[in-house]
């Protein structure tokens, strides 16, 4: 009996440590939820230039070589003729004020995208204004990120994000349905509202041409290895909708877009119909 007790006291701490380390893979792969830990003030103590210094696990924000966002420039693009497989479906969702952005979270099966034979289930969507990515140096008025998470057999979380750029114009139909809920969240940090069944297809993600490259999360911990898919087609959003998304959060910032990052040795692929260019 004593031997069994002794074995338990030796094994228990090891098991606890294993669980913590295993869970950290998923935690480090996720975006930080507490907006008080960082901000977007260009010269602030918690601004983008300082993110990598605020916490050891955020070091990639300053030291990483595959950071996002970047500029999509034709001189660095390779055209590939290859169709994209995407299958979204209606699922229960909530809208949440995260303090630095407004986020939709889907529960259950909201569908997936398929990249290189791997399935990436849809989990979240949130907005940045102005856009984080640029095309030929042009920054647009807003960018939507659809975040997809894939957990491999070893428990490692892999991330694929679809980005859609918007310019000021006609109101966005998908956002129009959320305006009332978002308005009710103004300055109410960390509030979450169940909005029922939401169809991701209403975002109208489908496009004939899109950019793809390997990058990172655009907020701490700036985890690298993220597969980015950026729609080449720019959609429209009203000025009132963009303004509401910023007014609803309580970071008191005019924008929540990370500055452009160095491309380094990366290349960008342009997928769509047409002749393959190597």
C-alpha cells in the first residue's frame, strides 16, 4: 500500500505537468482574448512595436520571420490554376465584444475549408479596420477574418484564415443583420449574445481568385505557420457599419489594424482560372 501511495505521489506531478504542456500548444495557437494586455497605439507601451516584449510567449511578434499582415504585390506572385474547396453550413453562433474587436463564434458544425487535402473547420470571424493586408500598397477600409482550426493527431492546432477586404460603398448585407446586436454591445466589454443560427455562406466568401501565403496571427501571440487566403475581390461596406464596429469596442482606438510586416523570403501564390505561371 505504501509503495502504491509513493508511486502516486511521483506520478501525479508528472501527469499534471504533461497536461499543462499539452494544453499549451492549443493555448499558444489561439489569439489573446484579453484586450487589456495589448493595444494598437503606434508609440504606446503596449503597441504593435512592443508586443513581442510584453510576454515571453509573444516573442514571435518581434522576432518572427513569417509575420502577418503583408502586401500582395504582383512582382512576388505566382499564378496557380487550382479550384478551392469550401463547404459552409448553418450553425448556432454568438457575437462577442472582445474589447479590441467584435467576434462571431460558431458552435457545432459550421462547415470547413480544405487545403492540401486537410480539413479546417470554421470557428470564428472578426473584423479589423482599416484592412490589415494591402494589395499593391493600397489599404482598404475593413477586413474580415474567418478563422479555421484543425487539430492534428498529436494535439497540435493548425490555423487557416480567410481574409476579405472591403471598401466604403453599399452596406454589407451580412453585417446589416448584426447591427442591432452590435449596437447593444457598445462599451460593454466581454459581453456575449446568442444570435441563433447563422449561415457563413451569407458572408459570400466565394471568389474566382485569391492570394495564399504562409504567415501568422495578426495579434499576440503572433503564432506563425498560419495559412492565409486573401480574396482578390474587394467587397463593399458602409461607413456607418465600419464606424459601429469601432464604437462598440472599448479600446478607444480609431483602428485595430497591425502594421505591415516584412515579406522576407516568402512568396505569394495567386489561385484562380488562367495559365499557370512558375
